[in-house]
C-alpha cells in the first residue's frame, strides 16, 4: 500500500506542472517617451494584424502583421510578433484586421511586445506618428505563416508515455511475484 502511495505522489509531482496554470501580475513603470521607446525597440512598424494564433510556448500568442510602414528595423512586408497570452501577463490584446503601431524588442528568436511597450492601435497613435515621421515602405516581400508544428506535444507526450510505461511495468512485475 505504501508503494502505491509513493508511486502516486511521484507521478503527481512529475505531471502536476503540466496541468497547473501559471500566475503572473502585470506591472509597468512610467511609459517611455517615443524617442526612448524607439531606442529600446529593435522593430517599430505600422501594420494590420492578419492572423493570431496560440503559440506552443507557455501560452504566448503569435501575431502575423502585414506591415505598411517601417520606422525602425527590418524592411519585410510581414512580421511575426509574439506577446504573452493575456493582459495579466502583460500581453497585448491584438485583434484581427485592425491597424497597430508596434514597438517590438528582439527576443533572440523573434520580436516581442506587450502592455509595457508603447504598442497601440494606429487610431490612437497620432502623437507617436507625428514624432516618428513618414517612415518607409517595406521593400522585401515575404509570405510568412503561423502554421508550425507544435513542440509542446512532445514536451507533454513523452513524459506521459514514460509515466504510463512505469505504471504498466509496476503492475506486470507485481503480478509475477
């Protein structure tokens, strides 16, 4: 009986992190000026959100943006921006087919933005746009896609299969003795 309890606790300890939600609270300092935000950003663009997809990484969202103007950074016609999944995690709540002024940082694997950046709806960005100027048009046409194979299936699936195999092995071994 003790062995079953120990086995149950071990399995619970292994798999519980996969099924518990993460808790975060968003707290931003005083917003930077436009100039400071441009300096801190790797990419500043004006564009239309074409697609939003849940990322395979910790509840983040990936946003496909059709770029109309570039104020800083790559001159591609489309960009993928990553943000946290909700506003409690400081994620920016993008909506499809709306225009945004996006200030994004380079995360090493792509661009990220959130509530603490100056990212906003284009209709609310008149002051920023007057300071940023006209910008430039994209000169590199690309067709990006948010369809990628999710790695998280492997991160959950492999430990699950190993756990089931351990349980089956335990019961088969137990029946023999």
